[in-house]
C-alpha cells in the first residue's frame, strides 16, 4: 500500500490582509487574512504583508525579517492595553513598517517596541496615544533604527526612547519626523550601555512636549552618546529644548549634541548642558524667544581645530 505524505503549506513571499478577510484563509490576493498576526505566520522570511483595503489589523509581534506595507490605504493598529508592534528579530534581520496608524487609544503601552537586533525602518506612519513610549528602542545587539515621514504624539513618557544595557552599538537616524505633545520628546540614554550610541535628527519638528525636547545623556566615558540636530525646529517644550547631560565623572564630551541650521524657540530653556555634556554649534542656528536661551554655544571645531562659523 502506497503512503503519500502531504507537505506542510509553504509560506508565501507576499501575503495580503483585508478588513473583510479571514485568518483561516491562505492570505492570498483573492483570499486575504484578517490580521497582521494571522498573516505573519504565512509569510516567508523577508517577505511582505500588504493591505488590500482599509481596516484595523490588530497588534503583532515580529520575529523575522519582514515588511508590512499599507502606505496606500489605512493600516490600522488599535493597541488598547498592550503594545502595538513588538519587533524581536534575530541578528541580521531587517524590518520595514510602512503606512501604519498605531493608536493606543489612551491605554496602549508602547506604540512600537524594538527588543531584538538588526534594522528597523518606520516610514509614513502615525503613532499616538500610548502610556509608555511612542517608539522604544531597547535592543540586545547591534542595531540601526530609521524613522521618516512619521508623526509620534501623545505618548505619556517619551515620543522616542533609545536605551539599553550591555554592550550594544546603536545608530539611529530620524528624518521628517514630528515628535509632538509627548511627556518628553526624544531621549537617547547611554546609561548602562558600554558602546556608543549615535543619533541624527534632520528636517524634523520636536514641539509641545511636557519635558525636554531632545536629550542625550550617559554616565560613563565608555558609553558615549553623540547626536546631530540639523534643519530642525525644537519649540514650545516645557523643559530644555536641546540638552546634553553627562555625569561629572564620565569624561569631557561623553554626551555631545551638535546643532546646525535649526530653530530653538519658545522652550523653557533653549539649550543646556550639565556635567560633562556639551552642546556645540555650527553657528548657523536661530535660538531665540525661549524663557532662557542658554546661549552662547561652543563652536564646532573644524579642520585643524579652527571653528566653523
């Protein structure tokens, strides 16, 4: 008697979700799934989930390279009482999140929480109304984070928080990103880490936050934090617009923010530094109209040590 084994269903490179789909479906174009969680198990590593039509597709945990792209329609994620998207992928992974509307409706924990390593790209998205962080970057290995064309608002703690422990190198770049009306705007914290964290913020808006606008800090020379803020408006924050905080024992310049072509306006304090922190300037910023401007700034040293004005 012949015995014929039935192979397990193969995962598809591209899958689809629909507001009227069903997770019992194969997630094909003609038989889409209902949720991201239902589709991700049927999507191959480095595959892509697309939104066929507007819908609310639920929270999801990502453990592999994948793209979720809903840029041409409504890719809703309501995350009341929980995290919206958790990324916990292994080394070498690349995750793209595009066109998502992540809404914690006032009780969600974090909008996007990154715990693994590799690359995370967030593009053309809205993240709002959570009790923790809009975007939390807490990786366990070398990481790159890119955010563009995205608004992060009404996060009770931080709009964006970068903080981890151990020996973890992190590079982050944020472009055309609005970080508004959060507890604090952007915090890059090297405390507890033993490798460098670098952050670049350009062509963005950090405004209306209840604490500082942009903060970089560390407590040890072995874990320096460097940030550049260029062509960005930092305004109407209830704390320091741009702040560098380094413990006195951590060595000169362990926390450095370099400002260029930016507007710092209507904050409680425009720019500030404490301990070994340094805020330095390309000398082409507009820092005015704060309760205290906190200027002048150290000129950025150019070639041969000559300051660039």
